[in-house]
């Protein structure tokens, strides 16, 4: 069985960052929409759920920033012989 090449084992930070950004934007938007409903109906569990979605979106955006910085660091590094 052939061993995987070095390029196949490296994480694809650009793809990971794009997915994390999309998930973050969707979670934050859904959290704000659900939060508006939760504020209108204080006895419903929507307010806590919405806060969880907003936090999840912020964490996803933080991971996207990490991937972007990691990728920028790889681009600036000279190739290893």
C-alpha cells in the first residue's frame, strides 16, 4: 500500500476557514433571529438556545481566524528541503 504524500496529510486551512466562516455566519444570524423570538416569549427556551448559537458562531469565527493566520504563516515560510 503506498504511503500518502506529504501534501495529502497536511490540513487544508483554506477550506477549513471557509467552512468555519460559513457556519459562524449562519449560527450568529440564527441566534439573533431566535433571540428576538425568545425576548418576545420569555418563558420559551429560545433565548438560551439563541445564546448558545451565538457563542457557537463566535467560536467558529475564531477558528476561521486561526486557520487564516496559520495559512498565512505557511505561505510566508520558505519551503523545507
